[in-house]
């Protein structure tokens, strides 16, 4: 529909150009559908509408001449073709470059807040989410889970760092599978992960943590002799405090208590 509308505009301008006679030059008006084609469509469309504008200009010009010389209208048409097509291509290139630049900027923004190995949000994104919830003073119950992999170094030592990265990716998938849709799971750094859960009761929070421990325990069986597992700490409050960083610290302390108790478990 857009192409038809642009072509109709070009033909309409050509008709008006013929009606107004040779005294009034309407070349500038031919540029409007060409600019529209280059901006909204493609380079091919810009070339097509530039050619169509040149043809309309030529037909209007030659039909108004009483002499038999075609050199002047042909030269005008050639000049118009060069200008119309050139402008259309320029607009199309600018539009394409703008779209590429926007895509690159969006990609860079995602990378700044995304962990490259797991695809989860990174610590910066997680802390930003914590700060945002603190500023909004979330009224409902809130929970934070802090997770540290047990004996992850042994995986790197016995199976290599490439396999260690594969483990981290699997942990990322396990976290995404265990949390609810609106929960935020992130890799804090190294082999540490955290989850922010809003409007969650204590039982549901423990169920999320238990699913994670079970999933990573199953993953550990693929690396015999390493003792790969997960120690998880929880912090749950009925309403968000003004300092949500404190919840993360409490969940971190609970995680260390889980390690002290023997690893591979949940502590609150």
C-alpha cells in the first residue's frame, strides 16, 4: 500500500506539473515521495520512485514544448534522474545507518547489564533492580536468594575452564527454570548468583531454592569426583526495607551458614 501511495503521489505531481505549464517548475515536489520511499521503504524503492519522478518530469516537459528539439528535455530528465535517485539513495542509506546504529546501541546496553557466559543479568543489573525496588518502597513480601556453587574450582581443575563455563551456563538455565516469571535471577560474579523475588511468601521462596539445589545436584553427577553442588541462603521480609542491599547481605550470610552446615543445602 505504501508503494502504491508513493507512486500515486508521483503521478499526481506529474499531472499537476503538466497542468501548470512550463512557467512553473515543480521539481521540488517530486522529492517528497522519493524521500518517503527512501526513509520508509528501501534503496530499491528509492531508485524506482526516483526513476518514476524523472519520467513524469520528462513527459510533462516534452508535452509542453512546441519545438522539435529533444536535447533540452532529455538533458533535464537525465539531470532530474541523477538528482532524484541520488537523493533517494542518500535518504535510504541514512535511514539504514540510523537503524543499524540504534540496534548497536541497544545491543551494547544489553551487554552492559548482561553476563556474557550465562546470559543472565549481571551484578550491575541486579543491584540496579534492588535499588529500584527500594526507591519504590515495595509494599508486599519480598525475598532474596543468594547462591554459591560448591566445589566449582574442582570442575575447572579436573575438566578444564571450558567445561566450567558450560557448568555456569547450565546453572543459568536451572535458575531461569526454577524462578517465577517476574523474579530476577542474576550472576553476581564468579560462581555466585542471586535472585530477587517480589510478592513471594516464605514457603514459595524455599521451594524455589530447593528446586535450584536439586537441579545443581543433578548437574554435579555429570562431573563425578568434584562434589559440585550449591549452598543457598535466603532472606525473606513481609515488606521491603529502605535498604535492600541489607537483604542481599543477610542472604549472603545465610549462604555461608549453609556451607558451614555441610554444603548442598538451604539456610535462612
